[in-house]
């Protein structure tokens, strides 16, 4: 049996590492505090996303821009985690959250574009679909953090606490899945619009992804029988 080359194997399983990192980051988030642990998780996530995006056939300028965003996001995250320049904590926090949200949203867009246009349904395509869903939850968690940083009364209880981003993640994923425990309630109009938008996107994405995967799989099976 011929061995698969490392390059081909990477292309056919490019979302496996991303899904593992996203899942691990989500699961260990309650145990990560500001400092080295937080920096390591951010570094691993940024590196994995860069590797995945570099596997796409994107123009070089977009790859350079995306890499620059990654470096800026990492530097700001390190500064915030280590508490450097304390009098700039809030501006740094806002800038870091905004850049990181743009970074993850860009990754979700390119991965979604890739899986929705693929002619063949594989297990890696399914991994990519799940990764996009998790990325949406992370993006909205950052958006909620931005809103809460600008308006401390935007939610019924503070979301962002020093050294922990668990509450925004908790609220984001309960909203994305339309589970809604009711322990955190959006009070400001901006927070309410973001919450409704996330619930709509979460439901639409799940429905569209399942429909496309099933349609592509049936078309693939039909072409194989001919």
C-alpha cells in the first residue's frame, strides 16, 4: 500500500488539528488564568489558524495581512495577560478583543468558504464544519466582552473578569445553541441585538451545513454509481 505524502496528508486532514485545539481551549478555559497558561493557549490557537489559512489558495497580500493581525493580536494578548502598562488596561483590552474577533471571524469565513464549496464530503470537511461552529461561539464571546467593557451595565452581571473569559464563552455558547439558562440576561439594546443575531446565525448555520453536507454526499454517491 503506497504511503501518503506529508503534504497530501495535511491537505486531506487540515482541520483535525484545528478542531482538537478549539475543543481543548474550550474545555480547559475554566482552569486558565491570566499569565503563562493563557498565553500558551492563545499562541497555540493563533498558530493553528495560521497553518490552516496558509493551506488555502489565497493571494499573498491576504496571507501577509492575516499574519500581521495574528502578531498584533498575540502581542496585545501577552500585554494584557501579564498586566503590562496597567493604566492602558481598558484600551488594550478593547483593541485586543477587537483584533482577535476579526482574526477568528476571518478564519471562520475562509474555512466556511472552503467546506461549502468542496465537491467531496469527507470526515475532514465535517471537522471543518464543527470548527466553524466553535469559532462562531468564540467570536461572539469576544463581541460580548467588547460590549461589556464599554458598558458595564450591558448584561445582568459582569461578563469579563480579570484573568478569566469563561462567562462570555458560557453565555455565547448557550446563546448559539439557543439553550439559554437565563442566568445572564442582555440589558442594553446592543447586547440584545448581538444575542438575537447569534441565535439566528447558530440555527441557520446548523441547518445550512447539514443540508449542504447531505446534498453533496448524495450527489457524490450518485456520481460514483454511474
